[in-house]
C-alpha cells in the first residue's frame, strides 16, 4: 500500500507521522504509483477523484476507495436513506423544506461542504423566511451551489460554547473507519480547544459503543475507508452528524499515530 499525500493540506506533523509508519511508501505525486499498488489518497483525491481512479487503473494499480464508495460517503443524499433514523431530518430541495410542517430552525449545507465558519449568515436559519435567505446566499457560492444545497432540521446539541464566528461548539466526535473497524477516534472541534481552559477536552469514550456499532452495521463492509462524525443531542440522544471519505477528512483530535498505524496494519499483506 502507498499513501498519496498532499502535504500542503495536512495538519502539523501529520506527514512525518505517516512517514514513520509507511516510510518511502508515502508519495507526493501520482507519477510514483506503480503496477500492483493499492493507493490511499490523503488530502490528494479532490477535486478530480474519478480521474485519479482512472489514472491509477491505467498504471496497473487501484485506489482503496472506489469512486462509487467515495460518492456514497461524500454526499449526504447518498447515505441519508440508510441512516435516516440516526440523523437529523433532511430536505434536498427548497420546495420540500418550505412545504414541510417543520417551522425551524434549520441548518443548510452543500452535499459535502458547508460554510460553518459563516454560521450566522450561511448555515443557520431560525425560520422559513431566513432559510430562504440563507439558501440563496449559498446558491451564490460557486462551490456550494455546484454541490446542491441541502436543508436539515436543526437539533440542539450539548454545547460547550460558541466560536468567534458564532457556531456552537458541541459534544461531537470523529471516528475513522477502515474495513468496518474503527482505527482512530477523537473530539471533533480541534480548532476550538481554547474554550477548554483546563486543557481537558471531552472524552471520546463517552460515545456509546453500541451506537457506533449500529452505524457500522448499517454501512456494513461496502465502504473501505470513511469517517463518521457523531454528536450528543441536548436531550442525551446520540446522532450521526456527517459522513465523509476518510481520504479527505482532517484529523480533528484523532491521534495521527492511531490512524496511520491502522492503515499500515492493513497494508502488511499488500504491496
């Protein structure tokens, strides 16, 4: 197995930790892919993942995550029907949301990305009137509008504070999953650690194992390498907030050693 690594997008020291576990099998150019390689992209698969999959195949190699798998986890519309009972209600068009009986509040996002750092103006809407305003702001954003704007029922989460941009910092955790097994886990909000003056961040072991196992069972073994973000609602119920391709997902507070050790263990029987 090789890691195709885009170092410019990596978190501090992550590249060095990847090299600790993979050595010279960490590459920074697709021209270094060789016949028989199994390739995992790290921050390197977008914006043209289909083309990368094709290039790898033409070189006699394959990507660990197929293009179909990538599309499933990267687009809320794809996985929503499988996890609808575990995640907030979602409408995939403005007309559907307007016609719904839910009066608000709402959160709005693209299929893959959001503008959460513009929470007050580009993500959160108190009612249907402000939902329309946020929707059309996002439609003016070329990256989000190309993905399509999805509208979700806002569910209050356990909250530790509010960032400078206004987004609630919640009790949310990230799990990296490889071949149906969690290989790294940690608190989601690595960018907001200054809210915890004593340096003691929320403990990921608070997430019930049976809840994570339920998510794993639903997704099954059809996705090789992915991420799921989960959070605790204010009433104590655990919810799936997001899923994504493990290749493009940041570490959050997940230990890099755990992530790359888990990937390296999978590679022991591969080129």
